[in-house]
């Protein structure tokens, strides 16, 4: 992979921040956008902006073709068996909420168990808390190992005959842990439960095959994979989605509207009430093309090298505490001596280096780690070893800067 | 941005309050407690106030957070202790203005160490850190007034 050529595709990366060349290490929060994605969205608004699925006119037809064309690109990207299984949502959060509200409300009752893990993002915790309260189901957590991984025997023990849903992230946005979702899916199915895989941190970085993984539901966001904000995907197995009620009602999703009752369109449109996110879908389609051109395997390999290099370099800094397993996705979450992550991030920012500081929308995991906050450097296809060197220098500077305080 | 700019944020007096916080702990006897979080970053502050006859007799804080939020809490408790509640609220107002980049008017109350936090105004991402303790204090005083 020619990283320099990749970087040339991202206009935003070529700027100075606070007098230094920008080092963007916050792609787990949101990725940057390549020229092709920006131009594709621009082209939609300049050339054929129209509502979809209703116009007879030429622009409307083109917009519909592009919108549905993006759905087909998503289908291939995750290897779904049909575009009927690909629902456009506002993002991962909306996708998970849709499953919790629709599937949960219809299928959970008192005594049932929803199994999740302590490493989940808030968006894969709170929807389940809420539906558990509403239905009387119980929320149950798989235990974590000290290095932030899940042992299969623990997963097996937690998933029981009472389990109706297992909801788990494929990659942790804090620990970088890559969870064995395929094995856990098998355990869920052995107990006749369904599994939702939160792919927000995996779909941008590795090949996804929902059929091989045997996920019943899979959710991800475009903005973390070079696409625009405001759009994501809910994949669901057709048989499950067919039996589910929509959660949003209105235009676009109806078949026939009577005065007192209505019927729904077929999949996937029954879950897409209102004018859909057309520009977003078009942009997501362009992002998928872009990632495919480079190759997900190449991207994963590149990030793996960066993460291993970062671990090696960062571990040489005295007072460095790194969270998560050695074998991980492309991110490193850490604390440096007693410097609070916010102070650390401010000093790095003064050096032009963007990292995330805080609880990363994972408060239960922060408590499990026994910290109130952490700093995180996350990598993507456009990052380089030189940038990690800059990070390490920045961290040395931070230590020197706060050295007389602690 | 150079270290000179960073130095406008991390003034020595701020680091001193962070390292040697004043009034950290809890009040024995009658007092009110206000807990406040900054949900975007995980900072948590607890302010305890003892108000008698409209005077802040005692003020303490505890919690976890960055140097800016904890030093601000330390300075705030120091500044309002022994002052009338109305003065404390006035200070909070001035402080809020300070964070928006306003200068302190001459006739305003002497803020002492707190002026050191003026540099935070240049770091928009950190303003919420500095105002957390003040917001907690205001909430506590409001609740007291309603009782």
C-alpha cells in the first residue's frame, strides 16, 4: 500500500495545526474523507439532486439509481445475500435502537436474558437497558479477562437457554480487542438466541462477511469508513426483518394508507420512513469504492503494523500505561503518569497532534479499568510510522512540560 | 502554537492549585452537597457549602478531573469562603465573562488567583473544565435559596 498516494487523496490532511503539520490520530471517532467521496456528494447536489422512488422525471430516476446502487455496494461490501437485508439508517446508534425497539419489544419478556459485554459503547448498552426495563428482560454481562479480551468458555457460560439476544462489538473502540464474534454467534444460535454485531469499529478496517460470521444483525456507520456523517447501515437476516415492525412511520415506507390502518412496503423500505439520506448513501457508495480499490486486507495489514509499532515505541516511555491486549486493531488507549488525558491532549494539540481524551462513550469500561478517563490514538489507512514518531515525541514533551508538577 | 501559548493556559499558580489543592475534602456538620459531571469527558466534581446568614462560611470540593477543572475548583472555594452569597454569584458571573474572553472591569470584585485562568478562554475545548465547579456552586446556592 502506497501511503503517500493514499494521503494525497485526503485534502484535509495537508494543513498545519498550531504551526505544525497535522497528525490526525482520531479516526476511531471519525475518519477523514477522500476527495472522491467529497466530489461524489458535490456531484449529487449539483447534478441530480431529487427525491427517490417517486419521480417520473429524469433526475429522480438517476437519484433512485444511485441510491439503490449504493445499497448494492453495501450488500457486496458485507456479503449480504440480498439488498432487502440492507437498511440505511442514521448510523450505528439508530441501527441498534431499531433492533432493540422492534425485535426486542416483540420478542423479549420477563425471564429472558440479553447478553452484552462491559466493553460495549454506550450505543450498544443503553438501548438494551431501556428495552430490558420495558419488557422485564434481564441484562447480563460476559466477564472480561484482565487484558480486555473475552474467553470463549466465559461467553459459553453466560449465554444460556434463557438468552434471547447477544449484542457485542466486533472491535473495541477503547481496547482494540477483536472479539471472536463468529464463535459467539454459534453459541447464541445453539441456545436459539439471535446475535447483533456492532461493526462500527470493524467494518472500516477489515473484510466483513455477515454470512460467514452468521450475524443475525450487523450495524455500522459510514463516517468512520471515509464516508459522510449521518448515514449508517443495519443489516438483518431477511426472515427476521420480515417479521419485525417498523419503528418509524410516514412517507416512503408505506404500501397502502387507509383512514384507520396502513400496510408497509416490502424490505428494506419499510424501515426507511421519510425521505431517505440520499446524499449520504451516495457518499457511502463512493467510500466503499475507495476502500475496495485499496483493499480491506491491505488496510488491515497496514493498521496492524502501525498498532504494533505504536505499542513498541510508546512502551519505551516511562510512566506509560497502555490498556488492552497486545494483538489488537489499529488503536492504542493509554494514560501517561499522572497527567490527566485532557491536559495531555491539549499539549499534543499544541504540537498539531489530534488524539481523543475522555471516556470514549464507554463509562462502564472506564470503571472496569478503574480510571475516569484515558487518551486514545487511533489509526487508519492514511497514518504513517512517522506520525507515530511525532506522537511519541509529543508524549515526551508532555512529560517534560508537566514534569515539575508530578 | 508554541509553549508560550501553552503557558498562558497552564500558569504556575494553576499548577500549584492542582498539585496542592485548597479546601479539598468534606465539611463536617451542616452543609449542602452538589455533584456535577461533565458528561463529555468524565470529569466529576462535588462541591460542599455551608451557608449561614447569607454568608458562605465553608466551601470544600472533591472529585476527579484535569488540572484545569480541579485547580478551578480549588480557587473557587478559596475565593468564595467568607464572602456573602451574592458576591459569590457575582464572581461566578465575572468568571463566566472571563471565559468568554471579557476583561475584568475595575470596579469588579478582586478575583485573586482566579485571574490566572483567564488564558483558558483561548482554549475553547477547555472552558467547560474551568466552569464546572462554578456551575456546581451556583446550583447549590440556587437550591439553598429555594429551601
